């Protein structure tokens, strides 16, 4: 199973470091020195992480063989992809990998079927479950504990307690999921 764990941003300095947009809840595991990552586009990699550090709140990485600003800038917008055992689960029981959530049935607290998770969207702010309804429509459900209080992987479903109007909208914008309090995590 492959997971997108980061996107390379701009070059930092003149010695080949790059900023990265982290897309994993486990950066110390996925983006540590020695990690070998495949890339999208494939011709940019594979890349081996030589060193990493945090500077002004941003993660900076240096890759083996990337020694100057020009080489680092050439990697901009490249996705970093890690190989993960499909049976592996995040350490935090309230976090899930995207592949664990896709294809789960979605039901309300009273058991009413809503649809099936087809993908996970990761816009800024909070993750969204993209749910295909039985009628062919689509609804976006904020993946926060207040709205998705239960994920039962063994049973193959998740339970939603949607705010009024959330499930009435098909193909539109999701209702406001509130603050980030109770946000749940999902890795790509």
C-alpha cells in the first residue's frame, strides 16, 4: 500500500534543503533520515532522506544527491510516497489511514444507511469523507469526532451524527463542521 506522506515545497537556502508540506500524522516515522521514498512524478525519485530539521515551524529535508538550490528547486511540488504494510495501523486509535476508511458503509446513529465512503479529501482545515449516496449523489462529511463519533473497521461501517441539513445537500459544500476541537486524523 502506498501513502502520500508529503509534498515538496520551495528550496531553502543554498545547500539543497527543501520545505515540505507534511501529509502524515507520523512524520518522525515516515520522513526520518534513511527513509527511501518513491515520488510522483516517478522520474524525480526515488529519494533518500539524508537529514531533516524544523525551522520556523516548517519541516526542512535534505535528500541524498541534492546538493544545491537549483537541484532542490527542481523537486518543487513532487509528492513523496511511502510503502506501508496494508495491515499497519496508526498508533493513535482515533486516527486512520485513508485506505482503511474507503469502502466503509456510512450509517446514522439510528442505523439509517447514508452511503459508502469513496475517498478522503484533505483540504486545509479538516479532512472530509466523500460519501456516495445510494441515489448516486455525493455528500461531503467533515471527519471530526462530533460528526463521526464511531468508526468500526471490523464491522465495516462508520456512524455519523450530522448537523441539520448536512445530508440534505448533494454535491454541494459541506456544512460547517465547527471548530477543530475533536478533529480526527487521516493519513493519505
